[in-house]
């Protein structure tokens, strides 16, 4: 008997931000989704993989970053983020979409679609 075992390694697309300067540099990307969360937020832990899957499938040109608001409070404060989870979406360095607390994936998809298609032509 022969078994074909394929090892699946789940690699997150999110880049965890380590400094305010790093965030400022990445904010200038053509398209950036910033996911603000805390370790204590259980909703955040459930929502994050759904957001990641949405971006991977529907909007592959968007770069994903993850900011722990409790670890980097200056990044959260500079972006006026005071609740978790909060999602900020930037196109060409400008904030276009802000979602906080109760975030629906289908609503998020609809809101991203228009500016994304204008920039990337998809």
C-alpha cells in the first residue's frame, strides 16, 4: 500500500508591521490593506483569515499588513484607530475605505471592487 502525503503549509499573506516607519513606507504601495487588531480580540482572529482569503481570491494586487494596536499604539493613534478590528484600505497612499468592529466580508468586497478595478483594470 502506497500513500501520497502532500504536506500543506499555510503561509499567511499578512506582513506584520514592526515599526511606524515601516508602516509609512508600505502605505505608499499602490494598494494596501491594513488590519488593526489586538491579541485579546477574538472577533479579529475569526475575521482575519476571511479577509485574507477575500484579498487572495478577488484582489491579489493588494498588499496585506497586520498591526497589533496594543504593541504599536503609535501606528493606531496616527491612523485614528481606536477599536478592534479595524481595516483601512489605501490606494496610492490615500485612505479610501475604513471599516471598524462589525465588518461584513461581502460588504467589504463590494467597497473594494470599484477603486480596485479603476486602478488595476480588473
